C-alpha cells in the first residue's frame, strides 16, 4: 500500500504518526481487547457480528464503547476509502488507557487499523497443517484480549517441530487453537466443535449457520483421548476460513490428507461468504 491511515481517538492519522503513550495499560498490564475481520471489494465481511463481539469484549473489561455501531461502520468505510484498497483487514483495539501510576487509567483509547490482506500459503490447504498439543487455557477465553503471551513464548518450539500452530487442552479437554476454533469429524462420522473455554469465532458461527438444516454440527467437549480416532479435523478463523489439519502432535489424522467433509465445508463457507458479500453490495 502506498499509504496507510488508521483511526485513533477521533482522528485519521498516517501510520507513522499514530502512537500510544508508554503509560497505556495495554503496555503496562496487557489490559486491552481487539477484534479483526477482512474486507473484499471494499465490503467488510460480517461487520455487524464483529462489532458486537468487540463490544462484548470491551464490556468484559468493565468499560464501555461509546461509539454506536453506525459510527464504527462509518469509520471503517472511511478508512477503506482513504487507503484505496479493494481488500484488506480491519483491526479494532480498545485499551484501558493511560495510567501514570501503572494501574489506574483515566480514559480508554480506541484504535481502528487498516491492514493488508492476509495470505495463507496454498500448500496448507492442499496438504493440511500440523498442530502441537499444549496444556493451557486462556484466562478470559470468552473475550478477545491482546494477551498472547503463551503462544508467542513457544514460537521457537512450534518452528522446531515444523508445526503451523498449537492446540490448547486442559484436564483432557481440547478448547481452541491460539487464533482459531477447532472442529473434528469424530469416530462416528459426526462433525463436532468444542463448546467450552473458547472464544466463539464469527467464522465458526457462520460455518454452523451455513450448514443449518442440512449438516448437523454437534457442540460438545472434545477430549484428547479421541485424537487417535478422529477421521478429520480442521480450524476456522477470519483469515484461514476453513483449513484442514493433517497431524496433531505425533498423531496423523485420518490418512494424513485433507478429508472430504473438510473440503466440502470449506466450499460451503466460501459460497456463504460470497452470498453475504453480494447481498451487501446490492444494497449499497
């Protein structure tokens, strides 16, 4: 991109002029939440759902997002037009604000970032990805916080094991990946997704919605002891959409290749996304 503008506390600023003070609680105490979504043909994908989840995360901080949904959508639209990109990413960040004593803030900071369009290498969809199984659960799994300490602290281990990411579990129950929701096709051929200790992803919800009345998706605890018997597995996220898993830890899933159900669900979500974008563009 030739230029990049962000929105920060009421102003549209060039990227190189957009700064937060070091006393902000996002730096001092990791007290901040965020959200992220993509836009295609200048049209944000499921923006209302992302704004609502962001608002919920802010509420879990004990704070309030003063901007209305309409105002936030206007900010996003202006950023997309200012930057001149047909597709890209939008990131909301809401911090506890500046705290000279490192704890008590006066006023929150609200940042909306315009980012480039994320690219996932095609080989990951063709061959599937490997995940490491790690015992961990986020402190506030139902809020999208900026605290990624654990996953970032073991990046070298992930690299050494030639894995794509990690899969969290606690007391024998799998929750989520560091930035994605987890699905399986279990030993009985049922499509299942974890339902406890997770951030309920918008892409996860849209995939489930796209299957309504045709494909049953069961929300239930998924146990680590099931892993050797899983027929297929995949992740969903705003960036990855539906990405197949070929291996978890030392266990190869199915025949080690993306399964038919996973590929069919990926196509189903893509069609659902396209339908949404067409409806929104036709109403502009």
